C-alpha cells in the first residue's frame, strides 16, 4: 500500500526541470503590470493624495487608491488594517483609513503597460503627510502616556490582547521551592526568507469571477478576505494557487490578493479585460510582509530539591507591530507554552499582544511556540544545573504523560508520548557517554584552527506543539473523491481527489495522494489530484499549525468511504464528499485560563553538540539528534526533509539571522545583510529519529510534525554553548560579536 512508502514527489520533475509555474510565471504576454506603492511612513496622517501626475505618465493605465475599495479593511482575525491608506475613502471601514501605521502600508496600486511605466507612475504620486509620534517598540508602547497606535479601539493602552492562567497556590509553591530561577528573555524577529518573493495575477475568468492566482496557505480564507473588501458574494471570487516557493506562515496574510482582485474588477468595469500581474523584489518582500514576533518573557520558576517543578510565574509581551495579523493566535500558543511540556501544580502566567508601529508580527513555523519553548527550556536547564541534576532526568520527572492535567487544568488528549521521545533522544545521542572531540575548525579559511581556543558542549531541550487550530476555532477540512470506471466494473479503475490543501514545498500533495490511494485501495499511479482552487475544492483550512496531514487525512478517509458507498450503489462515477470536524476546543477562560485548548499535540526532543571558538565568538554545530513522534510516517522521506529543513531554519534563528528594526523601520532588507545559513553554515550532522506511536485520532495514527524540529533548537544550542563556555545567553541570535562580548564580560 501507499502509506509508509516514499514514492517520488508528484511535483518533483516539474520543479527540477523548471516546468513548474509559480505565480510570477503565470503572466501572459499581454498582461498589464502593477506596482504597489508603500506609504514609507511608520506613523503619519495622510492630508492630501494627488495621483493625477501618475495617471498622465505614458503607459500608465490606472491608479487605484482607497477611493476604489468598497470596504477598505481586512484582517485574518480582526479587521484592523486598511487596504489602502486614503483621505477620500467613501466606502465602509471599521478602522480609520487616513493613518499610516507601518512603513509598508499600501498607498496606491499603479497599473501600466510596462514595468518601467509603472515605476515612473509610482514615483509621480504626490502625498502630503502629517507625521505622528512613532511607537517604535514594546517599551515605548507601554510607557506612561504612550501614543496609541489604534485609538479607535477605545483602550487606554497599546496592550490590546491579554491572556491569563491562574492555577494552584503560588504561595505554597514558592514555599516548597528549594531553588528559584528568574530570568528575562529577549526574543528576536525572524524573516521568513522563502525562495519565491510575493507575486500574483488578477483577472476575470470565463465564469465572470474575480480571480487571483497567488501563493498563499489557505485558498478559502484568501477568497473571503477578497470578497469582504470588494463587497462581493464569495462565489464571485476565485483563488488559485500555482506552485508555491515556500511559506512557513509568511503567506497566511495578504500581499497581492486583494489589490490584484480590485484591479481586475475595476479595469473590467472600464472595458479593460487584460490580466494584471505584479511581483515584489526581495527588498519589498522583507519590508512588506510580517515577521516572527519579537518579544520578551520574564520567567520565575521554582523547583523542589528532588527536581519537581513547584511554581511557574511567567509574563510575555509580543510585539504585534502595526496590525493584529495573527497575533492573538500566536500569543495564545506562546501563552500555553510558557510552562513547558511539564506537570506544573502552581502557575501564574500572563501574556500580552502589544501594538507598535514596527513591522507586524504574524505566523511563522511554530507561531509562538518557539518563543515560549526558549524561555521554558532555558529555565529548565538552569534549574537542573542549580540542583546538580541531569537535565534529561529532571525532564522525565516532570514530563506530561497520558492522564496528565495540563496547564489549562484539563486532561491532555490521549497519546502523550513525550517521555518516550525524551528517552529515545537520550539513547540516540548517547548522552551516557562523554562528548567526543569534533573536528577542529577555523572561522577564517586562510588560518589554521586555534586549538587552545576551542571548547565543546552539549545541550538538550524538549517541547510539545499543538496540531490544528486552538482555543475554540471552528476547525474543519473538506475533501471530495471521485471514483471512475466502466458501468459494469466491479471496482473503480482510477480516482480523482479534489482538495484545497496548499502545497508550500513540504510535499503535502504527494502525501494527500498517498492517503487517497490507501483509502480507496487503488495504486498510487491511478490517483490524480486537483488541488488548491476554490472553484473545484471545498474548504481545507490552512497549511499551517502542523494540521494538514492530520486534518486532510481524516477528510480523505471520510470522502473515500462515501465514494465507495456511491460506487457500490451503482453510481458511475462514484462521488464522495466529506467534511471532517475534530473534537471541539475551548477558548481560554479570561480569569483562570481554564479550557480544552487543543485536540492533539506533537512531541519533540533534541540534543545539540557545538564547538565554540572563544577567541572569535564563532560557533559550529557539530551534531543534532532530533527525535519526533509522528504517529505514523505517511511518507518517511518527506518527514526527514521536514526535520532537516526545520533545523536549518532554526539554526539561522539561533545563530545568524538578526533583523534590524530601529525607529519602526527594517534597516537590513536584503539577504546580503540579513544572513540566512548557507550550505557551509548548517550543522555538520543531523540525525533524524522518527517514532511511530499512533495518535488515537490521527488518520492511520498520524500526527502533524512539521513545526516540531524548530521548537527546541535555540534553547538546546544555548545549553550547549553554556556547557562549552559556562555562559548563559538569554537572547539570541548568537552572532560572533554577541558571543565574544559575553565571554569577555565573564573573564
């Protein structure tokens, strides 16, 4: 059968030969060209906007502004962002549209015959601004008398989203503590740096639908956002995903979806039916889309003499930037993770989302989990050191397991396998043996290693991560399977799967076809996929939250059963539709945090071995052992690819990727100065350990895992560097200058 096999990816040949078409490749020869104009004002009121000079530029076809948008607002969970900053908006909007709150707010869209004409037109737009006080970061946002980024909310503070957990008796917990560790952790931004910068194509299709071909993560959410802003029925909007060059959460929010749909609609009203194409440069991409949230976590943990956690007091602040995007969801995940994957009897946890004028924070692999895991796992390692305990043994004493009551005071979903994951990671990493000496290195290719400056260390961390959406969100996933054959055939000859799940580079379409083949009993080569088009597929939900395999697999099982019933009833073809709805979750109680937050989790443990050059501050990661319970490996090679890719991405987060955001502006919007790891920078060895301990609710027992490799890497690296140097780092990335300064301060 197909489950557990590793067939070639269905998109492999097209991608390696260059035949695959990404959004930027979809523009026909006669397409018009659109150029997005950013406000370039972190905080200012628009007093006057004159587009007449731009409209007179030869080759410019149209200039669209807020005056052209029927409902000048959007937002995945809150309508708090204008489509265009505008002074003459006559449509509906729940947010004042005349204030730019971010340097990449959109001012206009210039549509022209050529790229050159579009750029000249964009430069000719004349805007007059009244600058407003810039709220640059969390400290300025929370200062007494701070300027409010969104005064229309009616709140007296920029901290607009707040969560609480109150569990147990804190006084009793502190009284029981033999050791208390208190730390403040500073958490950095991270740029998604996906291979394909934003691009799209807008047109009216043959059915008269406003159509956008774009790279995203949830076709039906994009469709709803477009329909809302254009004040259209949802069925009058179509969203199609061509090949997608990476996402990592960075394509959950809008880029070209609404503005290209608007251009296509308005141009058609003027009698112009040519499609409109647009793309961003890498610099525009880095400036113009959200980032992993920067933030701060103040953590105070207490443990008894035998290594049991007895009290956790923690408070987090995440910089939402100028707009909510998915901050309320990211914050919830961070909130849940601040006590770690442990049984904690007494806890006070507070979390806050804070508006500033900086680049918005949004979803990024783990969405809030890595920030929380960094604080929790660093606290755990510091407690173990203070108590003289082995960090693995201490985790096993406190680990969540089946029957555990979680931090929100409800039982964990069945299938908690963290103890097994921790134990297997320790075995595979041979933690019972001394650390072997790695090959020496020099940070300078022309100089030999300075052996007396090299120090080695090893660190450990573990984590859990929700599978699927949380806190009462109405989860669902739809699939349709069509069985084909001759009227007299006893069994179908081939099948079609219609599914909207996004293929963002992770191999999801291959896995979905494998599951369809297994569910229908057909060979994989007799199953065809029709993907990511709102006109042919039901709502799949997002390719995020480690949910797609779990949710899509269950929807496919249901659709295959319905299609089989239809076939056995004599229908040719046999059609089966199914909408999978998992067990419900609950929102956090506003006072106590009591709730059922999730229906499934994934579990990870990692060991990291490093060598530090104390003379230069350079760090080499020699070995990573990354251990995961995936429930069931639908495609083992894809899982290993996700583990290795997640570790490399986390490596950049931990060691090199320093996004400089000062004065609410991104100061290094190029890959020459924002340093993602190259092939010579990544860990020397990655050992992927895959466990298959079935999730009771997962399809074939599978549970999501794509975000898990990221969760634990930064705290494991920090622990390894501490083991090598004796220095704890409470912030990162550990660039050589930061490491060298800290080492110098301790000598």
